[in-house]
C-alpha cells in the first residue's frame, strides 16, 4: 500500500482511465461480497478506544469471575499496542493523551498482572501524574473507582434513585435525556444507592496515580462546555442532596429501586442487552450483583452472556466492542452495491434488504413515544435487536435502499416498510425543523450543566447530519420544499446551521466532511439549485481542504469547543469517499478535485481490493468517545468509485438519489 502522504501524480484535467476504474470497482465489489454473512447481511467490527476493553477486564474482577488468562493476555496485548507515544492512551489513533482512558488502561493492565515497574507502566504512570494525576478523570471513571474503593463517594455526583419517581414536568426526568444516558443511568442510580464494593480478589489498587490521598478527592470541576451560572446552581443542588439524601424515607427509596428494576426488566432485550450498548449492560450485571442476585439469576446471566458477544478475539489480541452495527453496515453496503449494479450484485443487495425487512419495529412504541405518543412505530435499530430504541439515521438509510431496489425492479415488496418508515420519521421531526438520532424535541440543553454531564452528551438534540439524512429520504420519495412542510422546515434548519466557511457539523461522523457530505446529498435530491450560494460555499470549502495526495482527511480535534475551523489530517479512504460523494451530489463530477480524489482511492486500494484505514473517522460523543467502523473503508470508497463511473457514463451528470 502507498504511504499515506504520498502525492498522487494525476493530471488534474485528464479523465480517469475507465478500464482501470472498472478493475478497481470489480475488485472492491468481490472483496466486499466476501464479508457477506450466510443469511445475507453484513456486520463489521466496531472499535472504540481502550476504555471498553479495560472496563471489561475490571468488570470481571469486580465480580470475582474466574480468570481467563488467555483472554486477558490478548486484551493486554491490545492495550499495550494502543498506548500512545505520550505514555498514555488516546481516544483516537495518534490522538492526544486522555486522562480517563489512560487511568482505566493502566488499572486494567495492572489487574491483568503487568508489573508497575515495567517500562510501559512507568511511562503511563508518569504521563498521568505529570498531567495532574488520576483526580482529573471524568465522571464515569470516578464511579468505577468508587466501586473499587479507590475514591470515596464524595468524588462523584449524587444520583438519587428517587429520580425514578419524578413527574414529567420536573426539570430533570429520564425522558428529557438521551437514550444512551437513560439506559446507563438507571442501573447506575441503583448502584449509587447501594454503594457496593468490588470483590477485587487480587486487591489491586491505583493510589500511585494520584498526587494526593485518593480519599480526599472531591467533586469534579466544571467542564469546559458548562456555563458558570448553571453549574453553580446544579453544584449547590448536589451539595444539598448530599445532606438530605440519607434522610429520604426507606419506603420511598424501595419504591424508586422497584421502579428502576421495572424499567430495566421491560427493556432487557435478551442477549442484545438493554439499549444494546456496553455501559448499561455492565451496569445491569453489577446492579443485580449488588441486589444479591447470583450469576445464575436469568436477567443477570443473559445480560452477562450478551457482554461476551461484544468481544472480538483474534490470534494475538482481543478487545470489547461498545455495540454491534449490523443494520447500519448492511444498509450502507446495499447502497454501495446498488451503485455498482449488475444482476448478481443486485441480487445480493436484495438479499440484504430481505434480511433488514423483518427487523423493522412495527409493534412496540419505544421511549421516543413519551414525546410523540400519537406516532406509530416504524423504525429500524442500529443493532440486531433494540426495539425500544430505533434510530432515525438507520431508518432513513434503509428506506432509501429499499426505494432504490423498488425503482430498479418495480417490485411492491417493500412498499409497506417504506411507508411506515417514512411515517415514523415525519412524526419525529423536532420543533426547530431538525431531526435527532433517537428522540424528538430533546432540547433541554440546561441539563448538560449538571455535574454528571461533564461529557456534554446527556442529550440527543437535532443535528445537521441526521436532519440531512431524513430530508434525503423524504426527497428521494418525491417530496420537495413546496410539497412538504417537513422538508421545507428541514432545509431552513440546514440553512441556519451552515458555518461561515461553507461546511456543516457532523455529529455522528468525523466531522465537517461528514456533515457536509450528508447535507449536500440532501440539498441535491430536494431540488436545491447547484448554483445556490449555500451549495457553492460548501463545494468551495471541500475543494479547499483537499490534501496534496488527492484525498481528504480530518482530525478529531476539529470537535474542539473553541472552534478554529477544519483540522487537517492524513487522508483516509472513507473521508475521501464522503468528499467525493458530496462534490458529485453538487454537480461537480467534472471538477479536477474529483479526478484527484478518485485517483487517490485507486492508488491506495490494496491487493485484496479494499483499503487499509487505521484512523478513526466516526463519532460516538464529540470530544469524549470515537469509533472506528471497520466497514467504512470497505463500502464507502467502492460507493464513490461506482458513483463516479456511473455519472461519467450519463449525459445529465445528476445524482438522482438521496445518498
């Protein structure tokens, strides 16, 4: 493979060799089809940072489970490999030091058995202490350390379980925070009420990571995103709660615990787990343990088994995924295959859609219905099963893929699924004109100032990328700003949120390249003129940030609160594909920048037909948690190359679909 900074020697005006292009497309298609599961779907690894595998190790020792030496050795190899040059651990490849990731990784390695005198442990300890010590850890790390008795409970915010009994009109209510926060916090509140201590058979601690007695560590400081006024108010409330919480009646506390258990047990979701994400699942296992339920207690046992299903175990390394992404992977792969075309390829695509069809949630109103009670369900979840929490992004992408097949074949097989998906998405548009990922009108921004929300991701408000995807879906189904108030309000939202240089923020992909790709696709299919100043500014911006090698890349530091514009990074195949798809959606297939981008993808394609991509290009929570979708480098570049080929072979040069 070429070095990542190698300049592609391409004549900026010469067209791409069609024979070589077809060879690239064919090779990538064959490789992508090779990942197809026996029942027709695709699922690729979903890798986060070192925190999840570290937490997995610490969970096992918290519960005093039998030591799996082989598994722990592989996780240790993963943790040692991902240690940064700064001595600690980062949230993305080659990223800056992160305190919480470093503390958890050090703790896990020490728990596994690495000597504190080993060079990598010395480097990690020095990196942590030189930056103020482990007292600088975030709220979630502090809770973990409190469970282990390293920190006192004074170091974490008060989370009274009685929150479960608050009415909807109260300033804080579970339905006023995001689904991921809701599912994580409910079992965590039970744990905070019971204050269990890890069994920790080895008696491992990490006092050496602190510059002070760990028991003297107080509450976390105001986070950079929080306002002084709101933080002062909530901090005062936290202090009051510390005094009065022990005085709450025992019967009231038991009622609240019972409510938390009822909430949890309604959403256990089998081996896929509550919320189908790691943090709630781990908290549930610890919650049942604290309540005296043994390892064989069915809800605990099933959830614990589900956690092990998140493991990726290789020959030498292992790590734990935060969740799995089969619906997202399959739907996006179907779009890439639809672009490739060909009888056999389209047949494989339809088999993927047939796998997706029965996974539409049609009979259960999830948590989203608290604010949209009259809307019928009709969405798809991200994971294999997560019926309480379907998401709008997946739903829009699935519907568009089904509609593409319907156009090609004339089949009515997907009509009902498309109609119900559309109805659900239209019903979940927020009052500001945008769409969020899982909820509607989750606009209680003041809650990001509570001490628990030092991560700044307590809410699920509308975002530019999800809004764009929903507009893309509606417009692909025939709606315009003239015929649909939803589309008109959505486009108005996008006009308001475009940044001065022409880009849009990307909440779920990294970052302004992803957001701008999403929006340009939506504006194009919604019929916005390619000469509209909004589109021209975006095109000019994308061309201006192209790397000298012909590709595009963007660093996670672009999510900084003190926004300073796009942050340059080495080119990646997925970010290059997004930029190319965006430019082509804006009518720029003949732009020399597109030719250079296509040549970059051709030149960096491996002998196996795919692309190597070690960098993280997706986002869990900006500034806090990032993702590396192993499938992104497999289907997005293929999609872009096939789109380029198709547009070059037509006279209109117009992208006629929403993505």
